[in-house]
C-alpha cells in the first residue's frame, strides 16, 4: 500500500494538491517535518520501502526522481525534452520496481537484504539532529505569532543542515505559485557543484 | 507557562521561563518517558548515570533541570529567546541506530480530515512511504 506524506507546515498550502489529485491511498500531512528527523529525509520526493513486519527493505532514497535539476533551461523556464524523457523513464523504472516488490516481497530483485539495506542508510550528524530540533521550535514560534524569532531560528536550521532542501524550501520565500523556486533556490542549486540535488537511487535505470 | 516540544508533541506546563528548563519529576516522565531513579535518568532498559558533581545542577528536591539532563544524555536542545518554549530533540546516534536496526521508526500523523494514522496500523502490508510537498 502507498502512504503518502505532505511535508508541509501549512495544511492550506497542501490541500489544493490533494483536492486535484483525489488520491485513493492514505495521504498524511507532516507539519513539523517529523519524518525528516526520523528517517533522515532531506528532499521530496523521498521513499522508504517497509515490509509487512515493519522492517525497512529500502531506506530513504529519492523515490522515482533523478538529478536533472541543473539541466533546467532558464530561457524556456523548463526542462529540455531530452531531460524530461530521462526523468519520465526513471520514474517508470522506479514505479515498476515498487510494483514488483509489492507482488514478490523479499524475492523481488529490488528488495535489499538486511546488510544491503543497512549499507544504504545515510548517517545523520549531530548538526542535522540539532537542526530538526530547532525546526520544531521555529514552527511552534511561527504558528504562535512570533514570526521574527521563528525566522531567526530557521536561519540557524539552514546553516546547521545545508543539505536539507526540506528545511530550505519550507522556510524560504515562496513565489506567487506557492513554490520556493526563486533566486535563492536557484542560487543554492547552482552552488551545489558536484553535490547531487537528488542523490542517485541505487537501481538499474535510475541515472 | 512553559511549552515543551518533543517528538511532535506539544505540552504546556506551569513553570518559569528562563535559561534552564526546571520541571517536576512526574512531568518529566509524562512528557519524555524518562524517569529519575537511583541509577540515573532511565527509560526502558537504558539508564544514564548522574555524575556526582552534576547532581546539584540537575536535581533539586522533586524538580529536575530537564534541559541540562537532556544535554547530559547527549540529546539536542533548543529554546526560545525568552526560555518559555523548549524543543527536546533526539540524538543523531539514536536516530542512526534506529535506522540501522531496520525497524521502521513509528509515527502518528493526521490525514487531511484530521484523523491520525500510525505506521503500525499498516502492519501485515508492504508500505511504500513516500513524501511530497507543495513548495
């Protein structure tokens, strides 16, 4: 089954997307980004495969996404068709893998054995853990009329956990569309250097 | 009034805002699950001893300096500038150990009608947990 979670501090921001999609699967909202802290998540979409006994079969990974962000073409304000095709193919590959696992369980070639699953766990640092702790404080302050103080706390969060796009985009200024993809976002993307925006999923066809 | 944030929970207690978070032992247990025993601060099978030279700083009669106790246990703490809101986080080591155990960490989150769902509600099924966001 699918459990989809909106990493959104404001239900009003996420609600229209749910209204349009009318999902038939369980759809939850995580206002404090608790999953970022529990599962060491840094971006959306990210996925975790959990078997029928509650064991992690594939730890946190970039879902069906590949790293095409720096191929964004500012002139057409979109991705070139070639990049779009690769992204669509990767999504199809990942979706097919999920279906295979749903049917075949641990016999699926896409299910990691326990050692491989552990090898794919990304370690959290003390600074990241502190960032999550401060993020919860900031959200509380923001929702209790203390916006200036909250913004100071969020700035600390972004410094403590620079790889967290969840923190960065949630706490950045949004455009009229509600999407945090303004100058600050693209500046940060362009300064990534060799770092990936979506870490490559360890699965054939996902690069 | 002080507010404590811990694992997505919000608890309001009578208390004095300041540079340390003093609470009574019962409140500490109710909010965090950690209790003060002769062995130290304990939860489940784990006890963190209180160093003798720290005892005065951490414990006064039935009250505990929870912010210092939290730091003693190696866990992250954050407070508002007035010291009236405290966020008690979980340590990176504990999060990493939990992930490496491969037991999927449980959570309870609401759906869009406000109904809570826990990961453990979905046992006996294979779960694809997947995130998205409006931003």
